[in-house]
C-alpha cells in the first residue's frame, strides 16, 4: 500500500487483494451499515444464532442439569480461556473466561497488592494513568482504600519517571479507550520490574485487535473484555490471566465455590484450587459464555491466514488509510487526529477531536449509516472524542473510504449543527 | 387433599383440578422426563428460544451498539430486578439482577460489615450456619479475614442462642440446600435485631418457590439465584436487595463504573450512585440476562392465579404427597426423610438420606427418567443427600407419584447396587 491518497476504486482493489477478506463472511452485518464500533460491541458471528439455539433448546431445554457434564458447561470458562490464551501469548491453563472486566480486575489487583505487601511492604502506591478507563481507576480506588495505599494518577508521558521505589503495582490499559494510544508493554514491564513493581494490564482494547505476547513481555497479571474485538456479544464474560509465578501465592478475595480445590466436596472451609482455578468465583452465565466461545472462534479463524500478526497488519493498514483520507479530504474542518500517527503506538482505532460538535457529528454520521461513537472529555486536557474502531476481521478498505466520505459530507454541509443531534448516553 | 395414600388415579385428578395446572404449558420439558431438579437448574421457558433468537439476530446482529438504548439493555438489570422484587416482598428500585450469587454476597456482606464496624465497632463476629451453602461461607471467610473478624459457624438449632452481643452480622440461607429446612425469617430477624446484629439472607432456594416478604420480615440485605426457581437458564445472573435504610451508607468494594453516579461522564474519581445503583459493577451478560427476564416472567404468570401464595400452597401439597407416598411405599429400604415434615419449616424440596448408596440410587433414578440430584455429606452429622426439588410452575402430582414409583422399583429390585452407578461430580 502506498502512502498517497486512495480513491474508492483503489480501496475496492485493496479489498479484493486482501488475504483476510474472506473472514468478513463469518459475520452477519446489517446491509449497508458501516460499522466502526467493534471496539465497543463486536459484530454478530454468523455461527452464533444456530449455536445458541442449540444451547438453549437442546442443552438447556432437553439436557437440563445433565448438560453441566454432557455439554461441557462445567469447564467452559477454562476452554474459552485456553482459546483466548492463543491470542494473547499466554499458555494453556492460564486464562479463564469469567465475570466482568471490573470484577476480574478486582481479583487480580487484590492478588497483586497482597504479593506486593508481602514482598515489599514499604511500597504503598498503585500507579496508573489519569486517562485510564474509569472503571479500572474506581476498582483501584476501592482496593487502595482497603489496603491503605495511595492511587497515584499521572499522564501517559510521566509513567516511566513516576516508577519510583514506592510503587507496588503499575496498572495500565494497554490501548487507551479514548486516544487509541498503545503502550510498549515490554518496555513498561521491564522498567516497572527494574523498579520493583508488579504490572497489571487491561487488554480490553487489545485482545483480538493487536499482537500480544504476555510471556515474552514478562507481564504479571492481565484482564480483558469479551464483547469488543473478541465478538462475544453484549456484556459477554471477560477474561483474566495470571502468570504462573504468582497464581498460587495468595487467594483472591472473591473466594466463591468455583475457585475451591474441590467445589463439589461442599466443605465448609475454603481451600483455593491450584493455579488459575482459584480465580473463579460463582457460576458463569452459560448462554453468554457460549456466545463468547463462538466469538473467539472468529478470531482464531485467522490462524491459518497468519493469525494475530496478519490481523494486526491489516488493522494498521486500515487505520493508516483512514488517516491519509482524513488529511486529504477533511482539512479545514477543525478536526484533529488524536490517535498516534506512528504505527507502533496506535491500537486499532482512529480518534478525532473537535473543539465543538463532536457528539453531534457522531450522531449525524450514525444517521448516515456510519457507526462510530463519542466519548465525552472533561475540558482541554481530555477533549471530546470521535472514535472509529477498526476490526480487521470484518472492516473493509471501502468502509474506511465511505466513512471518511460521509464525514466529509457531514462537515461540508454543516448538517451536524442541526439541533436534532442532541446529547445523550452511550456505552463502551 | 386428604392426608391418606394417593393412587395414580387420585394424582391425575389432583392435576386436573389444579388451578395452576395451565402454567406447565409455559415450559418446554423433555417428553417422558420427570424433572425434580428445578432447584438446581430451572426448566426452559417456551418463550425463551424465540426471545433469545430475536435478541441475538436483531438486537445484537442488526442493532449492534445502538441496542444499548433502543433494546433497553442499559437498564435491564433494574427492570428484571423490579420484577424479582414483586416475588420477594421488595419495592421497585430496590433489586438488581446482576453478577453471580457469590459476587453479590461479597458486595452486600461487605456493606453490612462496614455498617456494623461503624455503628457497633466492638462486634467482631459474623454468625452463620455450619451447613450453609459453602460458597456463602467461603465469601464470609474472605471478608472476615479482610475485616479482622471471626466467622462463627453453629448448627441450625443453635443460631438463636448464639446471637450474642459480639455478633455484627447474621448471614443465613433461608432454605437449606441440603435439607430443605426453612428458617422463620421474621423471627430470626427480630431476634438478631434485638441483639443488635444485621441480617444477610441468601434466597437461592426460596425466590420463586416460597412466599417472601423482605420488608415485612425486616430484613437488611439479601441475595438470590436466577437459575433455580426463577428459570433463568444455566448460570443466569443472580440478584441482590438492600434495604433503603442501608443502601446509601457505604460503598460496596466492587466499585465498577456501572455503580457510578454518572457512568458516562467518565470521571477518574468514583462517586457511587444513590440507592441500589451502586451495587452494580461491570457490564452484564445481556443474553443470559434476557433469558432470566423470560424466566422471571414465568413466575409472574402465576400472579392472576394467586401468585406466590398459590405457588407455595401447591408446592407444599406436592412435597406433602411425596412424603406420604414415601411412607406408604418405601418403608424398610433404609431411606430416611431429612426435609422437615412440618409445612412451615419445609422449602420446596424433599431430601432423603441413606447410610449407603445415595449416589447410586440417584443415578439409577436418572437412568429411569427421574431427575433428582445428589449432595455429598461429610459423615454422620451431614449425611449424603438424595434431593428432589419441586417447582410448582411445572411439577405435577403424577410426577411425584411416578418418582416414588421409580424409587420403589430401584430399591426393591436392588438395581442401584450395580457397579455402573459410580461416583462423580454434580452442579447445584
């Protein structure tokens, strides 16, 4: 792909030549819609309706309680976890697909704080990024209060120098939900470990979108989301990973019966399972977990075509195209690129900002069949964001072209100023 | 219904005269199966497959991210919670359908301990029942460790006298999962409050099965299960209730973004929502939550027919019949009734025990199309249990007759001694 301007015809050609182009047929996408919000809710895998219909009518309806064994519900959190492991550079038996990202973060951050308190009791700081996704900060705030520690928030550029000898745990989201900026996980872990801190990573905007190798990067703990690039459906269970060197050291506090060494012995005293098993808590929502299983399979379907490396190449190619088209067609409309221009620093999204009107512009685009989303800012430091997520499994080059074309129409016509595009809630 | 022995013909007549008999048609039950395990996994509502197919193909597939608003996903935890409130004597806006029972217990017990620590700092004991469902004890064990408190376990008969001035919180399951014995919630709350303790109730084996009035009973906190008598499907989200006098006093520690006063303001600092809202944490598994919504509707369908009072009358009538048939046909086979004979003390299940062979007998029954389940004991004090749950929405009098008949065949033929009926895991 050249660095120049791309015509619609060139984009059509890029799609035709795309070695991953066939993967789009794994999804059931609304006719005519350009969906650039897979970083918020991934598209429906074509295999999901039939698989879920079978789970509902046969496994639940006919098998009833027997399906816990016969349909494999019992170990589904581990089996889906093992599949996710292949996407994030973890090993078999190290990942669980359970609960929500927030609940999982509570578990792993609790464990990290207990380890830190034991190994380095003088370290009293959890370090994070001020623009981290809020739920991560809220969970950290709760745990810091519980452990009498300080949650210290710094800007992205200050993290490395903030890694002092008082830091117990560094907690970061790998790809920022607003800006799409991606940390160099290996470099950060390396610096944090040299300083004596543990690293907890939130992979919500990474898993299924960018290459990850948790072991090579020497990470300590990670959590991630099932309903974004893993295409697990609305509110799909999340996942968590704990490095084997940590997993048996302490309990995590959500010590429900599924994390017991022998859950069906029904003993009154808690004995945590060895390994990742102790990070289970209660019974998991099987229908949603089965949908996640199907969603993860769509990402694994890329393995024969080059896997995450190939998906990442295409993702970058798509976001690069987006940037080029913006530069060519949208200059002079007050839109600024917030997501990094440098490939190695960019996740799988394009983020723009504008002094005024970001929300209305997103609404006007949605009305024209281009679905991105809006993330409110809090002033100059964190301005309002127009977010366009790219999912290399189903986003086409022509989708990018049409999205920028629609944005051009919205801006040049001024239609976004129409009062009907008011402010309202949205969901990540 | 008389107290004498019932023939199959009499049972058929009871079904014909049953004012709730039509409710069975709300369920899709396997042909020929006698399902007495709805206390472990409720049956499939006939409306569920179509409703879920619509949620999957239309709301997820076509609506995509827009369905958070347009399909009402956003407030579904509250809307399902409001429906459950009608079944448990709670008020609108007081109940949430979220997460698992274990996770919810962690939230409410944490809140109760914070309140107790503030109001009565010298109280250092969480009192519970030794035969409580283990996950409740494990969660309490974790929180007691965190709060430097003692988890004190006593037998059921010792609870009232154990309510001393050192007890901060009394945590009980309303209907015991093994024995089916039911606490007098009003009397227990009354005694606990006079002693100065708060009461946390687990309604896992109560909601949808027995009459509940949390307000009349002056309860403080409650959690319950969605996949048993609420028919929400495998691993359906659980629910929680907090009395309004407590809900705004402290945070619960799982302070995820959904519990924030303004989740979509994306502020870095946590500000809990007023009321029950702060008991939300992360994004909920929508497909499983939608299934729960359908399941709860099956229980609400009894409202025009007398609601929970009518369901409770039928449930007692069924378990009473079970007991009578057992007495008449199964004496001399070493089976003893564990569930209470007194109606007011019995939940919606019949529990039996036998010195040997309980597991094999349950397996032999399952092979003959009668599905109950087995719960392992730990010796003389807590013997092995054969469990038969009765769901008044779909269990018929003839089902009870056939179940006892099959049990009679299994016992009198001695077929249960066959080596093929070995020991294995089961799921509540």
